[in-house]
C-alpha cells in the first residue's frame, strides 16, 4: 500500500492494516478509523464501526455517510492491492444502490473488487455489508494521479 495513506499493521487484528486516528481536520475524518485487508489479488475489504455522528433521524446509518465511505473505498481498496496513483486521484463516477437500512450498532464492511486497471483509470465495484449481507451495492471509476 502507498505509505502516504499511513496505514500500519493492526496489532489487534492480524492480517489487517489500520489507518491513522482521524485528526487531520479534513473531510475524511468524519468516517472515523478504517481497517483494511487484502482478500485476493483483486479484492480488498475495509471495515468501519459506525459512530453516533453517522446516525440519521430514524436511528440507522445515514446514506450520506455511506456514500462518503464508498468514495474513500474507491481509492483505499485499490491502494491496498498496490494499484499506483490512488492517492490524489479523482472520482470520475460513482453509482450506489441502497438495498436495505444499515444498522447503527453493527460494523460495516466494504468489499472492493478491482475490475480493471489501465494506465490512468481504475474500475471498481463492490458492496457495503453487515453480517455478510449487502446493504449498498456500488460501482465507480477513478482517474489515477500521476505519482
């Protein structure tokens, strides 16, 4: 993974990496602590525990939070797979299909599949899951940054 993401081995969860504590004052801090692992040469998994600030008016996880998390996953997922140019890249498009409410009390896993990589683009699809069931399906295209 690109060391500029500052993910390190997670001593509490062997095989996983953990991102830095959110304290940069930037938008990404709203997501909270992200853990990530590689499941295959084309699939990575991110894990986030919803926080109180992610709750919507009816007590489930806010859709806007889910979309922000997915946008980060479009970059962090491929970066975990050693795809260059993810840091500083641009989201070209992202499509989300909300399948059911995400429960606030349960961990969110974002399964990210790299479909194709070219010199300047990465094509990704995946799902946000709780207890192994999809709550949001997504696909997106990222224009890679020049390293």
